[in-house]
C-alpha cells in the first residue's frame, strides 16, 4: 500500500471508528500477547454466544492500525489497491449511521513495532483486558524483551480504569505487569499458587480427540472436554470462562 494512502486511511478510519464507538458504546474485550490471541478470541466468543449474548470478534489479521478499525466497522480490506479502497472509504462513512452494532466486541490488538500499542489504545479502551503470553516471536523490532514488555504496560495503563485485567500467571513477565493495576486483576495458570482470583487448569486425561481438563476457581472445580491438544487451548478455555463470568456479572 502506498504511504500516502496508508496515512490517509489510518487517520480517516481512526476518527470514524472513535465516533462509531462513542455512539454505540459496546463492551470492549481486548486480547493481546505474542501468541494464542486467535484461539483465545474464538473461545471468548464461543463462551459468550453460548449464553445468548451478541458478540463479534476481529478476523485473524485485523489487529493493526488499519485492520483494527476495519474490524470494528465490520469492513473488508482493500489491501494494496486504490480501486478496492474507494467503496470501503464510503462504507466507513455510512457505518456512522448504521443502527445495527454488536453489544460486545472481542478485539485482538497486535504488537510488532514500538508504539503499536499506544496507537491501538487511542482507538479503544477495553473494559476487559487479556494478556495471553509474551514470547520472543515479535522481538525483531525491539532492543530486548523488556522493551517488548513495555508495550503491554501501555495496554494495562491505558485500559478502562474500572475494567478487569486477566493475566497469565505462568509467564513471569506478565505476572509482574499486575503491579500496574492492583485491583480487579485475575490470574490464570497451570501451577498451584494458593492465590485468590486465580483460575487453575489441569489435564486429567488425554483422549483420542483431545484432553479432559479440570478448571479450579476459588475451590470450585469443573471438568471440560477440549477437542484439541496443547496447553494454549487450556489457557484459552480458562480465559473464556473468566470473561464469561465477568460479563454475566455486568448484566
């Protein structure tokens, strides 16, 4: 995409998006992290829609400075074509007058370069904020892991001040980020901690199609069948359950 078009789209879509969010005021759930963002968004949506709630999530790659507004406005991308962007630019304007809008938005926020998170958080302020994991996957644009972790500090500092923060307790860098929001922080993980506001997942049995997982929260235990393998799916399940509990308490 040409630089001039990209800059125009960036700010044009930003201000239309902010206006649309101001008009409709949906509950925003923000999901970020180096990995497991997509599975987590899908699980949150699955948990919420199963209760009858109306929720929409952004497509896999629509988590950047242009992709995120498109996801919020429910519009496609024109990618590198001027011709393809022309109708989308008009549709973005029309979206201001669209009366149909979901009550809940589940939005992935992608970080690949310094400053990405500050910009994305100038678009949205999640009421529920999730950090899945921090790894070296996107370290190339950062001097070190501490610089990358700074992006997630901004995520917490700029989220809704009265919102809920959900953190991966198994990741030491993420666990330390709790200091930026002491109240309404909920942890999830696989280890025994003895903490309050902590959800623990344990694999009870491997099956041909996946795994049986026990999830414990404040002494209450429930077993779930996950039709996939891997601990990232256990994390996604727990996050989905936590978000569902928070959202249902809002009602």
